[in-house]
C-alpha cells in the first residue's frame, strides 16, 4: 500500500465517514428487516384481515403490504445511494 492510501485510511475524517456510512447502512437494514418480520407476523396473527380486499379492489391487504415493502426497499436503496454520494462529494471537495 502506498503512502497516500495509508494517509487517507488513517485520517480521522475518513474514519468518521466510514462510521457514518456504517450507521446508515445498519439503520436501513434494520428498518427493512423489521418490515419483513412484521409482514410475516401480520399474516400469521391476522390471516382473515389480511385476506380481505384492499380498498374494494381484487387485491388483498397482504399483497398491498407486500408491494409497499418492496417499494420501501427500493426507496431506501435510492436514498442510501444519494446520501453516500453526498458524503463522498463532501469528502472529495474537502481534499481539493
């Protein structure tokens, strides 16, 4: 490993950036895991309610919730990429 890479890795600013990224990643992961667990528990605890039509349509509540969780996963991934991109740009601007 060259000297510049070593300096970057050892810098406190870089370590703060990694810590923030890790906290963000674990927070979003926890959000999605809790969503999936609650989805499964809702299907087990309230099967009749989850089988009812969603707002008068042919789709059931459980399917509406499943689509919502998938949308949450996509939005969370896009949000994470955007935030990490901003952090990276702040870091890059600070080094110039």
